[in-house]
C-alpha cells in the first residue's frame, strides 16, 4: 500500500538564521522567494532579518517570515514526494497550510500573514504587554482540569492544547510572575516563550471579524486536499470554511491533540513538517509512533529528504 502523506506547517518560535539555507539547492524556489513581498511587508531585507534575532522574533515580521519559509520549502520539496492527502498547520502555520493545499497563492498568503500580525498587534496596548507561557503538569500536584481556574484568576487563558498534561497559555505580562509562582508551587513547570502576543485567547477577539473579512475577500479557492482546522481537528474542504476557521483561531484555543488524532484517523503514514523547526513532527511521532515523521529542518539536503521518503515508500 502506498504511503499517505501529510504536510505539517510550523508555527512561530523555531526561527533561526539558517532557515532558508536548504533552498540553495533549488534555484526555482530561491527565485520565487525573491519575488514574494516579504521585504516589502517586513521593512527589512531578508539577510538583515536573519542576522538580527530581535527582528526575527518580532511578531509583525515573524508571521510573514514563517509563512514565507513554509511556502518556499513547499516549492522546493513538492516535486520530490507524492501528492499529500491532508495538511495541517500550527497557529500561523494554519494559514500557510491553505496555500500548501493549493487554495491560496503564496504572495497573497504572505500578505494575509502580515495583516494577521498587524491585527493581532493592535489588540495589545502599551500599558498591558502580553506573553505566552508553556505550562507542563507532568509532575504537578494538580490536574489539567484544575489549571484553568488558576489561569483565569491571573487573566490568562489556554491558547494551545499540546498534550494531556501540557498547554500554552496567553495573558498579560504583568501577571506572569504570579501565575508562574502559583503553577510552580503546585509542582508544574512554566517556560516563557519568545512570543509577545496572547494569540488564540479572548485577548485577540477584536481581530477576528477584520481578518475573517480579509480572508473572505481574498482569492481563496477550494483546496486540492483537506485542511485540518486547528480549533477542532475537523477536515475542511471548501473556501467558505477557511475564513471562519482561520479567523476564529485568533481568539480560540488550538486543539493540537485533536489535529494529531485527525491525521491518524485519515490514515496518514508519513508526515513532513515544512519548518522552521521540528516541534510538530516530534509531537506527532510521540503521540502516534507508527507515523514516520520528519521536518525539512532536520535534513542537510533535499536529496537526503528524497532518500528518506523513498526509504518508506510503498511499505
């Protein structure tokens, strides 16, 4: 039986200076990257962004940058693998996944990513900076059901359900120390993420309608294969579903466990993460060990990725 391939599209957080290096082997993908409006939208040249960590992780730059990386990688590898059967994206990666599925042109996807960042940024006031925290309860004295009241007491909300005992939460920076102390006192672990915006929480609700309108007005078409909704794991097949799913996820939690289970239910046997980073492929491999998972970021060459794919073909 032939493999059923899924494409995973990374979220923010894994940016690095070498995130476009593998494109050196593909002149076409490299040339396409040069034609996309990344530098126009970011206000900096790509070399300048990649040499400055502050720029690389600044939200208005990071979102179009990550989407451009995903789509450039897709252009480089799509001729090396069989056609995917499904795709899924994590946070900003969900927008990129619609382009991977052929529903939206790369240039317009990158422009929507920049608009998304702008709308989210507008939800932050200077006197109330925001932050995202990774919280693990694997060795805690409290269960996940008991965490939400603790979060709410500090004006934090679950943003991403990562695992049964791990979430990412978003809220106000001024309350982060007190929340961290409360979680740590219960035996949990808190890690601050390099993301200064409480995405996927009610703090972003003012961005939902404008972004839905923008996606509706875009050139979105029906995807060539299903796209999974981050807020539910549901398989989406139409352009009409895109606007609702992509806008609602700005202020609603991403249920990544459900997304991973949907990949398994779709009969996926191989998954390739387009990067930057390899967090999604690692999480999927841990949850569903029978699925062969790798990230483009793990390969030193496109030839190596092709050999890996061929190794597991028709198994």
